[in-house]
C-alpha cells in the first residue's frame, strides 16, 4: 500500500454510499437493542425458573416428610 493513488467517485455515488452506511449503522443499533431485550427476557425467565425449581424442591421435601410420617407405625 505504499503506492496510494487517489480514488475519484461521483458525488451522487458518494452520497448514496453515505446513506447506505447510515442505514447500516441504524440497523446495527436496532439489532443491538433487540439483542439486549432478548437478554433481559432470558434473565427474567432464568430467575423465574430458578424460583419454580426452589418451590418444587420445597414441596417435594414436604411430601417426603408427610410420606414418612404416614408410614411410621403409631405407638
């Protein structure tokens, strides 16, 4: 790249390229925003699933406790 020669571009084409670049930047920002929203939703879902798992584990412990009490011989 030691031999750099100037590139001549028509003004109309240059303006069109600038418009396309702005459109690309805009779409990129939209994609980032969408991805952030998806990540937020995923985090919320993960938190809810963890809460459900904890609640299920608590119910399971209670069922096991009741089951043990029912199976113990009464004195």
